[in-house]
């Protein structure tokens, strides 16, 4: 799909800030509010914009620390559907945040979020490793998130400039 | 003579007025929670690859002087940058000089060409240092007042009105600080005709050349016949977000450049070495970062200028730099008073237009090199301020 310059500009702006007020967005792109709104709508309808996401630093919220694990999964591909069928069975579990087909030492990379280590362990041993095509799993727990989806957590982004300057 | 009547300070320096920006700085610095639109520099931090190149040069121990004119590799990069971007050809040996900011380049240019009493035309509203630098070089600054109704463009007849047998040079600044006004090819060609007619030199301050948003940029020496009459001053501060590095450059015909080099070698020796290594990286691989910053400034300009107009502060759409220069005439206040009250009552710092020369009276300079959230908040506060008047 080929986007116009204005459409592309709107995608770039809302990708960084989904909550930008419509009138601000219109002014930034030198469009009327109606024009900006209709472009946004079109982008949503055509699924160029898939979803407006929020990145939360859960560590900051008491009782919500949670754990994230990345699991390397080796599977036997099935004739006719390759990896797609097993990938689909895995991504249907609500605990699963993302699934990628990888090249290299293993086939699928699966990201799981759970309330505790025990919960993740339970998922891996009871649900994931028992799937027919799964040959092996290797679980890595994430100890600390520094940067996620392009956003740096707790970055010192204060303005270091003096207040008035030439 | 007794101490009470004697001053050690030279008459030239005694006569210089302190920068009006300084006064506002002192006032704003004493307050907390100020939203600053008073800053004449990018809100971006220098690109990481540039910082990294500088760190690497330190790790490798490049901590000594460079050639007076600057690292040859940097001059070569500057030369190819000028040719790639603006179609200009300057020899890295002999026609390019690396300086301590565009500021030093301006100082060198004036000292290299001004004889005592020579007049230099300064187009107002102007960057605060032009007039004082002319005076320090022993010259006489002659103001030309552009006006808001004409988007602060310099018109040829305005040069004719002030030119005299003593006029040596003209300082051009496009995009301009504080108005953001850009002179396009047509405007520059018209000025060039008079430059030829009156046999003037031009100091073209193109420090904001990377930051233009609407039309392709024309560099003054690229105008026919002007290369031999122009001292091109530029640098890394604004386009590359490198204000603190103190690195600029000049490109000029050999005779003038060598004269500037003479002063530079006695007064400065060379620009900081580590900054020069950073600048090489900026010119080699910095284009993407500059593009991203330019895009961001353009969006913020669009938002901010339209919002100013919406709240009743009329403002032309500036074609470059990162300043909006709205008229505050509707408030009936002088620009000093407006800026001071806005700061004290709503904690928004802007710079009174009068500090950029008499023709800046009735306007204030707002830098939109701030985060969108800050700009939105500033507009909210300015609107509240105006509604109380
Ligand atoms: C028009 C103009 N020229 C020159 C300079 C100085 O630049 P530098 O930081 O390279 O000395 C500035 C800085 O505000 C400026 O606005």
C-alpha cells in the first residue's frame, strides 16, 4: 500500500505518541482537523495502524512485578503447514505475548509473561512442552528491562540547557 | 590621575551594551518551573555516533593541537559537504578554516576585512553579536530595519538607503535568528546585484542552513558572481545539535581566508581537537540524524506557529531555524514588558524582540526547540496570560 506524504507523517507521529490530541496532530501536519481525522480513520481501517499500545513499567507498581521469560522452542514442522500450525497453537495461549519464527539454533521464540516464576514454569512444563510437535524448550528469565520496543525505561531525559541563551 | 576617574577598560568595550538576553537569563534562572522558549539551541543531544567518535579519539590519545586551519580530513569533509549540499567548491587547503564556533568565524571575518571607521551593514532584527563584533573590529555597524509586514525580508532598496562610500560589507543571515526568515534564490539574486554595484563583501551566516522546511536552500556564494565576494560562515551548532562543542567553519576565497587564518593562528591556534574528530563523523554519517531533527522541528513549527495565531499573536510562518517571532502589538505592551510579565505571571520565558534591534520591538522570540508537551503547555499559559490583559 502506498501512503501519501501526509499519511506517512501521521503514522510517524502517532507511532511515537498515540495520545496526541487531534487538533495538535492537525496543526503539526498543516491539515484541518477533519482531514487529519479521516486519514487516521483510513489508517485504522486498513490496519496500517494495528493498535495503540501502552508501555507500562510494571516494576513501579506494588504487587505487579511479574516475570517475563523468553523460551527457545524446537519443533517438528508438519507436512503442508510447516511451522504455522504449531505457532498458532502456541500463540492462542493468553500467557503468550509474542511468537516469532527464527532462523538458527531453534525454531520458535516465545515470550511469556506470568505473575511468578512458578506460573511460568507451570506453563512451560504443562502446556508448552506437552504439545505434540514440540521437541525441546529452553527458558530464559528476563532480569531487568532497560529498553522495550524502542522505549528506554527511566531515561534521564531532562532538558540540560540553560533557560535563556543566544 | 586618581583611581576614581580612571577606567582600565577600553572605550570600545565600555561603549558596548551588555546583551539583553543576559538580563533575561538572570531573571529566568532565579525562578523554578519555567517553561523555556528562550533557548537558541537544539533540544536534541548530539547524535551518539558523533559522541562516540569523539570518545574514540580520546581513547586513542588524539589530544594535541591540530593544524591551525583544522584537521585536513575535516576540511576535506567540509569541502565535500558544501559541494554535495549547496553546489559550492572550496579547496580544503587554502579556502576552508575550522573555527571555535560560527561565533569565532564571524569575529575573524570582521577583523580580517574592517579598517577603522569602515561601515558594515547589519540587517535587523539580527543575532545579538553582529553589531558588537563590528564595533570590536573598529568598524561602524549600520542598521537596516526589515519589517514584519514583509516577513522581515531584506529588500535591495533598503541597502541603497544606507550604503555609503565607507560601506565595506553586509552581514546576511538566512535562515535568520530571531525571525526564522529565509531568503530564497530570488531574494538573494536581487541583493547580489547591489553587492556588485557597490562593490561590497558579504559575510553570509548560514549556521541554520540545515534547518529549512519549505523551499530548497540557496547558499549565498552559489548566487552568480558572489563566490568571490562572500565569506561563508557556518558550523555544527544548530543543524547537528552540537552547540557545546564550539565548532564552526568558514569557506572563503583564498586571500580573505588566509587573512583570517593569520588572526586565528595568533589568537586561537586551532579549534578543539576532540570536537574536530566528532565533526568528521557528523559530516560523514550524520545526515540521517539531521533529517530526523529537521522533520521534528518542522512539525513543531507548524503546531506552534498556528497555535500562536489561534491565540491571537499574529506570526508569519518562518521558513527556517527554530524560532517563531510573533507580533505582540495587539497587547499594546513593549516587548520587554510583555516578556517580563509573561515570565513572572505564567513562567514562560521568551526573549523580547527589542534585544535584536529596534525593528524587533513589538515582537518576541520564541524557540520551538522544545518538546511538544512543553510547547502545548506554553501555549496554554500564554493563552491564559492574554485573556487576562
Ligand atoms: C545567527 C547565528 N550565528 C551564529 C551563532 C553562533 O553559533 P556557534 O555556536 O557556532 O558559535 C548563532 C547562535 O545562536 C546564531 O544564531
